C-alpha cells in the first residue's frame, strides 16, 4: 500500500482545476471537494478548533453531548466538531454512529487517503444530502506549495505541489 500523502498528492494532481471529484462511480452521493474556497475554509477551521491529533472535522447537527449522539449535517449552521480516529475501524464506527450508510463509509475509507491516520479530513453533507470530504491542507502564503495538515509529527509533513 502506498503512502497516504503520496496518494493525496496524486489525487490532487490528477484532478487539477476540478472543484469536486466523484471517486467512486458506485457511490454518486459521495464527493471529494478540491474547491480552493473550501480548502481555505477547512484549513482555517482546523487551525481554530482542532487540537493536536484531531484528524477529522465534522459538520454535526449538535454541538453538545457525545459526538456519537449527533449526526452529520449541512455545513451552514452546523456545529463543527473535531475528532480523532486511530484506525479505519474507529473511523468506521464513528461514521456509522453519525448516520452514514455502510456503503458510504466504505467509499470514504477507500477514497480518502490517510483519513484514519495522518491526514486531516473534513466531512459534511451538502444541501442535497450528498456526503462531501475535503482534505485539510495548509497553504504557505509565500509560495505556491501546499502542505498537508497532518495529525502526525511535523517531520511527517510532505509538501504537495500544484503544478
């Protein structure tokens, strides 16, 4: 299995200029957003609310109580909640508790490199009910380089070039 950072780099480079990607034809209700505006919003949100080790940002219907007692919602007006998962099984259990179907969960796990480990991802429902995943990237303002926002040590961080 290849490195999740390399997989994400390949995903971004192969879909350059596209705002959304539907990586799994069997799950048309799942998309990955590469929209620069969304990438910036989630980068800022991650910096503001996510602690060390938080590798998920979730748009939830409730900001109080256990995370497992709410469900994913539309990002506008949602409670953005950080979470940490350490394995694909942990991620699967959490996403199921948040109301996602097994098919959607499997599509997320297969198509979002590093989602249960190194790479931070934001998940939300868009207004038509489709699940959207956005990688959390960190833009260096002095260059065109994009870096992954990772939950691991900074020496694990690799630069992604948008060329």
